[in-house]
């Protein structure tokens, strides 16, 4: 019998995105989607080791792979134009 997947809460941290925080978001989304590591890696068409590295904030993963995993799992990343940030402060 397969182990039940423990759903992790969505991280509450705000502020600049770090590798560690992104890994926490990816892992939370995967577990909330009730996906085992192996199944999520298959869904994202990446090696299990690649997904593990992303979730645990280890190096050696291509940025393209990180973006692909986020897209496939529904983790939305946004870039805020610096002009917009400057306008809002004024």
C-alpha cells in the first residue's frame, strides 16, 4: 500500500524570492495536489533528482527546468517591472 501524501501548507513568507522559498512553494503545491515525487517528476517530464533538487534548494538545476516545473505544477511566477514599482512609491 502506498504511503499517504502529507499536504504541506503554502509558505507564508513574503518579500524577495529565494531558491529555498521557491522550493517550499513547489513542494507545497505538489503535496497539495496529492502527487508523489515520482508522479510529479513524470508529469513535469523531469528526473526525480531534478525535482528533489528544486524542492530542497540544491544547485545544479537549469533555470529552464525550474520554470517548466513551476508551470506544470501551477506555481505562478511573476516579474514586476521596475518602472511600476517606482511609480507606486511616488
